[in-house]
């Protein structure tokens, strides 16, 4: 059985771990454009927005749980804390996956690090097709599937600057028409 103390610890630790991850991540070189490659990743403002929502939800869950313990509210503090902890853990897992996603473009190849899975290295001259797909993360935007042979090797999500990535790939001969 999970105790109220464990649920409160989760509400404190998940936002603190998130802050720690952001602080460690900010120690990396923030330069995006280099002379021989460009790196595209989730925008820092989005990452900070998700972090602040976790901080807010952790504090909100702790305050409501504490008020339930004091019997100010008649709700069970475990239920209130379990709800906020579920939000925190789900958001943290999604946030970590989003932070992992990146596309690095070089002169003649790119490396795509997906949300989950291994890095795909794709030479531009080996790309046989690129297709537009609907995006579920960005409203009114589309992702690009990259095929080598008949196998999809990568999905370029609309959360990145797809225009710049496609310009660097420079294989518009294999990109399906926007109107199709």
C-alpha cells in the first residue's frame, strides 16, 4: 500500500529532478549552427513551459493534499496526491522523450535521434522517397517520413524547423507534392 508520505515525496522529487535535468542540459553548448552541421531539437521555451507545469502541479498537489490531511476538504489526500503524481510522472516521461528527439544534418547525411529507439543515420543520396504525414503534436502542421528503399528510416516531426532541414537535405525530387 502506498502511503501519503510516498505520494508527497513523488510530488516533490519529480519537479526537482526535472529542474536538475534542465540545469545539466543547459551546460551543453547552446550553439545550434556549426560550420559542418546543424542541430535541430525541441525549442527551449517549450521545454521550460513543460517544466513550469510540472512545478506548478507538484506544488498544487502538495497544497491540496496537505489541506485534505488537515480536513479542510473532505477528499482523501491519497486520491488527490495520486492524481497530481500521475500527471507529473506522465508529463515527465513525455518531456524526457521530447527532449531526446533531435535531427543533426551534415553535408551529405543526417542523424535522427527518435523519441524512443536508436539513432538512424541516413545518407541523402540513399533517400528514395519522402512523404508528408499529419502531425498529432502540432496543429495544422505535417511531419515528413523519410524512406530508404521501401523502408521508413526516420520521421521528421513538425515540432522542428522542417523547412531548414529539408533545405539541407536538398532532395526535393523525392518529396511528394504538398497538394497530394
